[in-house]
C-alpha cells in the first residue's frame, strides 16, 4: 500500500473517546483522546441539541463549544435514523 492510499483510507475516519453528560435535550461531550489533536485541548467540549422526531429519528445539532456558540446552519444539523 502506498502512502497516498493510506491517507485516502485514513482521512475520512474520525474517532474520539472521552466523557459525556446528558441533560434533558442537551448532550455535552468532552474528548480525552481523539484522532484530531485539536480536540484534546484541556477544557475542550461540544454541546449538541437533541430533537426527537419520532420513535426512529433524532436530530442532532451542535450549539456550543469551548470556542463559543455555534451558529445555526444546515451544515451542523444531522439526522440519526434507527434501522431495524
């Protein structure tokens, strides 16, 4: 495997491990270990708003981070759908 092939395969992969806190409809994650070193800065966090649409769908939107509020855009809203 060439270096270019390794980068192509590895680039889209993302991984983070740490702690989380769930309060009502807000999820806050605090990374401890991450593929991206910038996520591991002390005090780093991201808060997400969770909106349940029905029994099989949840919308997740980033609302706040250690750098400040995150503007509402379609780019930071993701729909998670449970498949059975």
